[in-house]
C-alpha cells in the first residue's frame, strides 16, 4: 500500500482543506444530541442544505460550476442546479456531468455529451472518462472560478463517482480552480472500512488509489483523504459537512429522499449489497442487471438450487439466500430465464457485504461447473489485486481470502481515521 503521511500536514495546512470556514465547517452534532422536537424526517441536513441556508456565502463573488447528477437534490426533491440557477445570490454558469450524465439519461458506461440544459440554458460539459489536462481544459473553457461537487455515493471503491471527484480535484489544481465538496450520507454507514485495498498496479476508473473496497467514508471525507494523501499538489479545497448524521446511520434513518445514483442502483437495499456482489461483474454470471433487483439477484444459465443450498450452508451473518429464477431484460443472458440466488439481508448490522461477495464467488464455483472469470480478468480490477482470483482458483475458503487482506486494511484504516468528520 502506498499511503503517505505527507497528507496529514497538507490536510490541516492547505487553505480550506479541513473544511469550509465558519459555521459551514463546524463539527456536526450527533443526531441524538441535536434538534429536540425536530421531526425525525428532517433531522439530517446535507452540505447543500447548509450552503443554501447560509445564503451561498461560500460562493460569493465567484463564477460557479457544479459537478452533479440526479442525486443533487434538496430535501423536497428539487435539483440543486435548478435552485441555484433561480437564486440571484449565486452566479451559476456551468454544469459538469459524470457517467450516466447530469440528468441521468445514460446507462452504465455512457454519458450525455456536451449540450445546453433545456431547463436552465446552462452549458453542460461531459466529464466522463476525462482526467488530467483534458479535464482541466474543460474547466478553463467553462470560465468558472469555483467547482462544486454534489453527488450521492454508495460506499464502494468501484463506484465511479468518487473517482470523478478525484479526477476533478486533480484537474482543478491544473486549471487553478477552487474546489468545494457538499456532503451527503454514506448510505451503508461509515462504521468501518472493509475488504481488500487496491494495489496501484491495478488502478483504473473503478479504483484510482489504494483505498478499501468498502471505504466507510462520505464524499467530504474522501475529498480530504485524496487531498492529503494522493494529490501531487493539494487543491484549494473546502468541504461543507452535514449535520445530524452519525457514522452508524443507514440511509433510511436520515429522512432524506433516495434518488437512484445510477440506473442499476434503484434503492438503498441495492447499495447495501453492492460492495460485495458487484464482484460478479468479473464473472460469466449475471449480477442482476436488467432486473428490478440488480446486485441482489445473481445467476446464470444452468445454475440450480444447489447454489442457494451451498451459500446458506456457509452460515454467513445477516443474510439468507433464496433459490431464484429470472430473465434479464438487458446485459448478460438478456431475455433468457436463468437460475441463481437472491440475497435477503435480515440483519444489516451483522451483514458484511465484502465477505458475503467472496463467499458467493466460492460457492458459485463449487456448485456450478460452468463458473468462469471474465477473460480480461476484470475481477482483478474490482478487487484491486490478483489474490482474490488466484486464491479462489487454488481452493481457498472464505476465511483464508479475507485474512489475506487484513494487514493492508488495518494500515488503510489507520490513515482513514485522520480524515473522518463525524462520530
């Protein structure tokens, strides 16, 4: 693992790196101590809520561009771009769209391209698969002074929005732009990091830097980590924290509306399993794309009841596996009825998504003779190393595979702790 300690000094010494000045950077109170008499469904205030409540003072005198997607909403489900565009207190001049696009019209691996937003007339620039100087050139051409990032993450290293954040921070340094991150909850809690840590030899857009597979951080915390540990030169970073969120909170306890961050992330239940079952993208089995339960349904042509039986016999905490049959409407096995399992998480406090994902790979290989890794070894990009694939091929059990990443995970967890903002 290549985490440096340079970042601790940078995170506290660089202008604005710890958090936004004044009230917006104040430590968030715990929900239990916070708002007596306040309705439970209003108890979490996002970074944008707090920015707007302060009259956008942090953006005063700046031409502002926003990196966002359909999840950038207020508590009454108005999009922040529409809200800011209508408010004379903020000079919003550009929007930057990630994978799936600003308005969310594109499927996985797609974007919306360059266009003018019909609702606001604002120019929308495409950031997908752009990084370094080409992305910096887009920021320069847009004419903005400050770039604001507000996208709902789901807590997994291979979910690409956090690397859009990273790439935009790097490009902002090159373009000489200020960078503001608005926080939203990690929907699967921020209690702990889980899973293997990326080996830099396997860096791609599903993992640029050595963080854990389930990082257990919010986007503001990740921005601080990126700035302190990985950027060659720190960006002029400001973070606007939430109030009312605690590290042990799942999304349904926040009272915030859920908008699918991508087409195959329909509910917070999807996010709960995604950090483990997304590993099936690296196999010849369906990960449930093209169904109403992506990443909760897994299967292939020829899989039968034996997989569910074998998976249940593994005694994994917090989850049961149901024999399931389904016909994906797109992606792998499109239009064909296939067999597999559906995950039913019955105790999310005990559930470990990464351990479960590993166990499901092992039991699928044991119970179905047709099991195969993708020919390009995409599993190595997802796990961030070759160990998971080679150990499973060699017959290792779930416990052995999990034990193989413990020292790397402990080292990452130690560094991660320095950048956390919430209790």
